[in-house]
């Protein structure tokens, strides 16, 4: 008997598109309040992994467990209400809405889902990412970095236990990246969330995360502290190729 | 909506409501002209709900309009509702709220049955074509419905009820105002938030806990309900309900154009569009009867060129900048 502290558990997840195996036998466990970086070369299967967790794709084999419950193939909106929130690699905000309305969607329909406190929840989430002043701004008029922040605010407002970030730093400049690092840290410490964070900016991941998972060609090749991972032979080969001799 | 606009709206509606009391007004040409503007404004609101706010371009409004019209005619001529009461009160079906409501309900039930498969499988243009196909199917079903639907000729309701256009006018005006108020309330509720979210980005909406299929089907059904009630109202005007009259594509195309010209996804756009476009259509019909479709078509092209966002947004935009 083991009291299951694990929040999210992937068991032997496989995803095939026709003959192409995008995820192969991936096991991942995410504990409470963990900040885990998920890295890997292009086409390693990182975004597909997120899409399997949030049920946009059904895995070909394997199971996804959230708080010990099998959530494989559950409808995406149910996943959100169970407490898994996400952002998208290509930002997906509601462009005709104001920033505040965007966040309200998360507050009203997400895992918290109570209309009564939705306004307070939404304002707190905007404050957390530093967008309070832009609350009434139309999302279509916001900068990319603000929209990425807004996506995080919307996800946080849905009161999740687990937050999946899909390349939140893509397209941001160094100042904006620093701001994003601060926001991710704040989300974790102030809200007590677990975060699974896909990123191409490996240096940022290594600085901020206590644990890093590396995917390559759909397989998990490393899982450990940043130090362990950077010294892992398979990881070095995945990024730099095999040594010549 | 600003306070001034609200005051203007209340004054205009009050004036329109009192118009039938003006001597001679009921017999004037503009009286039926106004009735048709109200009717088209209701249809435009119906299309705006599912397409403008919901982002699901439906080309099946005429099917729901016709279903409402036929439901009313069938209930009435077959006396399915009031039994022996009908003998005592021969006018019991005339503007009967229950009959009109059932017209809307039948249309929205059809929308749910068709919407579930269409909206879960088809997106964008494909959904639009699916609804267009649905309209054709319904029309064929009614043409081949035997005595129940009156086949190709349709059904004639007792026209002896008619002595004045007043009730039509008031009911149409009331329904137009009620529809606008209902949609206004809806769009301020959590449901309105979900509808816009689904329109803007379906994947993000479902990732934030919105059951997108439910929202889309509900919008489709709500739109069909409004169109069904409008169809029911039209039965009391035309008395002869036939497949070529109530399932005519115009009942979908004209409200669509009116909404686009007035401003999709705005509350007053459909009403303003109905007013402007119906006036253009009607004027062209009177002044240049041989060429009136040309004038109407030109107006739409010009509107799209110079007011691509519709009248409402163009004016609102100008007011904000100037």
C-alpha cells in the first residue's frame, strides 16, 4: 500500500500517427508543487505529450492518471475542470475579448468554476502576471509577450493543480524572458501548483527547474536534476550527435 | 450600449408601438413595410446569434423559419391543440402564444437533432454546406409529406380571421424587442462569454473547461427557436404555407445580408441592417421593378467595400476616434 502523492502519472504512453511513432513507452510522474522542465530536440514529441495529457489526442497505448484516476480519453473540457490547465505553443487567446474577459473564461469555466468569486479570481490572476493595467485592453491589440502572460493568467484563474506550459518563452526578448521566469516562479510558490514546462531555451530550464525530463524521438532518455541531465551521455548525443571516435 | 442610445431606443420603440393609433396609419403602405422590417430583423437576430456571436455560419435559417410556419399551420388546420374549444372560439389559433411557442420549439428540436452530428464533425464552410443540405432535405420532406403537409401546394389556414394588420405589427414589434433584449441578457451572462470564447478559439475554449459542442448546439437551437417563432408569425400574415414560400432561400439569404451590412456580432446591427436593406430592396422594387435585384446587389457590394465591418462598427469606431 502506498499513499499516492503523485499528481500526474503517464504509464507506458504510446502515440502513433499511422506508421510514425511520436511517443514510445513514456512514463512520467509529476509530484505536488514540482517544477519540471521538459526538453528535447525538435520533433521529440513534447507538444504531442501535452496534447495526450489534455486529451486533444488519445494515446495509442498506455494510460494517463491524474490524482490516481484514469483520465485517458476524457473530453478536454473535463480535463480542465479536473484541474489541469495549459498554454499553447502558438498563443491561443480570445482575440475579440478584453484581457479581463479572457481570464474570466478560466475563472468561470475552469476547475474553480464559481461565478460568485470569478471577478476576484480573474483580477488576482491578472495581478499575478502583472497585467492589471491592461485589463480592459482588447487582446488583439496586445503584444506577444503580454498575450503569453495572459494565457498563463487565464490558466491560473481556472484554479488548476497542474499547469502545462508549452514554450512560454518562444519569441520573447531577454527582458521579457526574465519577466516570464519571475512569473513562473511566482505561480509555483504563491499558488502551490505543479508545473510541467516545455521549453527550447534550455539554459532557462536548467536555472529554474529542480528536475528535468528529456525526450528524444518519442522516448524518455533522461529524468533527473539539471546536473544529472547535462552529464547524461544520451542527452549530449541527442543534442550534439555521437562522438566521432 | 450607452445611456443615450438606450433612451433613443426606448423612445423609438414607444413611438412605433403607438403608431397604429394614428388615424390612417394602418392602411398606409409603410405599415406593412414596417411589419416586414420587424420580421426580417427577428430573422437577422436569429442568424446573428449562431453566426455573428457563435461563429458558426449556418445557411439553414429558412428551414427553421419554414418548420415554425408549417408547425403553426398544421396545429391550426388539424386542430391538434384546443379540441372542442376551437368550435366555440374559431379565432383561438390566431396569434395563439402556445402555437407560436411550439413553432419555435419544433424548429429548435430539429436544430438539436441536426446540430449534434453536424457541429461535432463539421467546421467552418463544411458546417455551412451541411446546414444548406439540411434545408433542402426538409423542403423535400414537406413536398412529399402527403396530406399531412399538403405536399407541393402546402396548407391554407382560415384567412377569414384577418381584418386588420394591427396584431401582426404589434406582435412583430414585440418579438423584435424581446429577441434583442434576450440576446443582450444572454451575451452578458456566462453563456455569452462561452459563446465568444468558442468563436474566437475553440481549442482554447475547451482547454479552459468549456463544453464547446454543447455551447454550439445551444446557440444553433436558440437561433432556430427565434426563426421558428418568426415563421409562425408569418403564417398569420400569409395564411398559405407552401414549400416554395416558407422554405424559400430568401428567408436565409436576406437576413444574412442584413446582418452583415448592419454588423455581425453586434446587438443593433441586425435591426439596423434589416431597416436599411429592406428599404433598399423595396425602393428598388418600386422605382426600377425590372432591375431591382441589380440595385440590391450593388448596394451589398458597395456596403462590403466601404463598410466591411458593418454599419454599427463603422459608426462606433468613428465615434471613438472622433
